[in-house]
């Protein structure tokens, strides 16, 4: 993982890995208030607010100084040919996990940036300890995202959309606007989940990098980056489906607001005067069933590929797939 720091002189310095970061900390080049950036992030943050810095401090406190090789601290260049550890691996619900498609945010739980072409085979983790740690970190990432997915589902269920889209509420613009606001809140939480998964990936790889620098875990950091990249591609499909749910949650009440004078309320439901409007409304309703089917297919495929996914999550805390978030019929 590459880091950039702004020295007291104002010069930007580049550190190619956690070992170099630890060496720079020991030499006093970096302190808790030193401006620091991770990977290709443009934003600068105090070093003590960056997980990799805190992990390096912890590693220094528990490991003898001779375990850390000489620093490879170099002045940052504007050339794109500098060595980097692929940040695309951290984009788990997109690089920077922030939306899908037209929302203008990178896909999750994946990035639009493609990994560099490797001249050699993908790095392999070496040794039983490193393999065991890789498995632990992979489980931690996958199961942590699963718990967050369930919380997102629970939040949406708690919004009680059904009463806002039935009966007399169908003729209340305020109720329909409130229903549309659920879409906004849902998409914001989906974006927050993507940010969370990206940060979690970064913390896990930083820990792996620290272990590798301490010795005995050769290839762990690179292997974990590859594993998280695979998770990212797996979760990208779910992020796209959930973005569709958010759009559908906005489209249906927006249509009802537009057609206020074109339907009556009959037995708690909208009865449209125009066949065309009725067909359009039926399509908007059917969208939720279609998305639920896609969600179920996605989860079935992922569990077939990763049968141990969610094995560390309590049954009642696991996300539930294949249930339409809205069913007005």
C-alpha cells in the first residue's frame, strides 16, 4: 500500500509500503499531526486519523526495530510510472465503494480502474500461518459486509412504506413526498456501506502488510488484496441491484404525484382512469418483484461459489434475499 506524507518543509514524500511507513515513524519523519494520504486519495488527513498509521505504531510497539528494513522513502513524482499497490482492490460496494452506474459513483463492491497487467503469476501467500490469516481476513471482510447489508434491509423495512402508498395517503402529496424521501435515505445509506467496505478493506490490508513486514507471512498483503478484489466483484452485482431498488422507490410515488388527477382510490388502491396509466403503474410495481428475483439469483450464485459466506454471522443477523421491498397488491 502506497502512502504520501507532507513533510514539515512542505515537500511531498512517498512511501511504497507499510515497512517504509514504520521506518519513517521511527525516524521522526512522520508524527501524529503529519498530513498523510493513502493510495491515490487526494485528501490529506492527520496521520493519527489514518488506520495504517495507527497499525504501524502498534506494530512498532510490539516488534523489535531490526524487523523493519531500511526505509524506501522517496520524493513523490508526478510521473504515473511510480510503483503502487493496486487501490482497485479496496473498492468493495467502488473505488472511492461510491455508487453504481449513472449515480456517478464507482461500483462496490469494484472499481472501473482495471488492475495492471502482470508479467508474472499473481502473488501467492506462503506458509500455513499466512494462509490461515488470509482466510480469517477474507471471512472478516465478507461477513462484516453481510451484517451491514442486513442493517440496510432493516432500515428500509422500518420506514413502513406500505401505509404511505395505500388508501387515503395516495391522495396526500405530503405522504408521497415522504415516500420519495425514503429513496434518498436508502441510497445515502448504500453509499455509506460502500465507504465502510472500502475502509474495512484498507484496514485489513494494512494489518496484513504489517504482519508481512514483521516476518513469517510472506505474500499475505498481496494475496489479501487479490481476495478483496474478488469480493469486490462479487458485491458489485448487489450494489447495482440495490441502486435499482432506490430508483424504483422514487419512481413509483413520483408517478402517483404526477397523476393525482388521473386516478381514484378504490379499496385502498389506485384505480387509474387511463389504461396506459394503469399499465405504467403496474410496471412500476412489478419492478420490485423483478429486483427481488435478481437479488435472490445473486445470493444463490454467491453462496454456491462461497458456501462458507456468513457462517460466522448469527442466523437472525444475516441479510434476507428475494423479498420485494414493496408489494401493494
